[in-house]
């Protein structure tokens, strides 16, 4: 799997921003990516040392189409929470 196809984007929510203070960063990743691949990519992209990676599959949700009674389902996706060594941080998640 290519380097740029594994980590798709950072997830910036209230909960993920609260975890930043504990050295945990949340990313949306490719559903086929393994924990080792995710750790290697984050280390290369941000020049940090990854200590732990936890992943979970987030199920798709039902969404209503317009004002009708028709529904569609969004795709399932994979979320990875990456823990870093103490004292290291990723600048994407810093408040400006």
C-alpha cells in the first residue's frame, strides 16, 4: 500500500482535541491499513515516535435524502488513535 493512501485526514473533534493533551492523535485511515503501516506512515510524515496504535471500524449511518422518506447509508470507515512518546506532538492539532 502506498504511503499517501494510508492516512487520509486528521479527525478534529472536541473528544479528539481533549486526547491531544494525553499525546493521542486521531486520524481517518484506509480500511485495509494495518496498525504497523499506520505507525510507520505517521512516523515518516510527522517525524515522531509512535508508541501505540488502536483502530476501530466506524459503522456507516443512515442519512435522509432531502425532504422525502427515502434513506441511504454512508460507508463504514476506519479510525486510528495514535499514541506518541512523551514530549512529542503533531503541529496539525495545535490551536492557533
